[in-house]
């Protein structure tokens, strides 16, 4: 079935700050494989990652509010239909977005705004991998990874990696406070 998740990267924010922004509390329960509805972990680079299997609380309006004081990277991954997206929110607005929807074509890539310079390098590399794949006759969608790799370039995190050059990211489960 694959991943159907959204993760958010909060720049220069602690897990406590992110929990407070979301009106959530850190349970302290380890979630090493991100099986909880929502969990969070801090990267050594200063980014805090919020991993959401339950995206019902992540409306567009809420994402804009969350980014009013903190820059925010959103990475959506839906492996079944092969849809991926990276969005940067800044000061309550979308600064840029990169979206791939496989059913629109293997090279489908919608870009809004101006993504960082690394985007062009990542795009060129993965488009080249896609062309090589087509020559081999296989059916791998490398373009799907472009938004995911861009989000990783910015934050240092990728949803399907357990270990990184700097070690493992320790996630704990968050619970939302009832309104």
C-alpha cells in the first residue's frame, strides 16, 4: 500500500514550541516507525519534524497560521496514486510549491513561486534518472522524488529513512488537546 502521510518541518523550533502551536501535548511515548496519528522529533539542524498519518487537523488555513512566526516546509507523500508535494510557507503565505501527480504523466511537475536553487539540480538529476529508466524499459517514477528530495535538501529529513549521516531521529507521539 505504501505511505500516505504529510510531514511538516518547522525551522528553528523545538518540539515543545511545535506542540504548543498545535495545541498538542508530547506524550513521551516513543514512535520510532511513525505509527501514531501524529508524532514529532527534533533534528540537530534546528528543524522539528511533525509526522502526520492523520492529516485531518492540517487544513490550508491552519498551515498558514502555523507559518506566521515560523518558516514551514510541508511534504505530502501519497505512494498509492504516486502524488508528492513540497510547499514552503513563510509569514502565513505559500512562498512556493512543487507538485508531482503521476496520473497526469510521468514528467508532470507543477511549480508555483520560486523554489530554492537546489530545485533545478534535483530536477535535472531525477529527470535524467527517469530518461535512463525509460531506456531500460522499467516503470519507476523518479519524478515522484523531486518534491521529496527538495524537502530533504532544506530540512535534512526524508520520511522513508530511519538513519541519517548524523544518526536516528527520535520521534514521540503527540496528542491533541480537545477544544
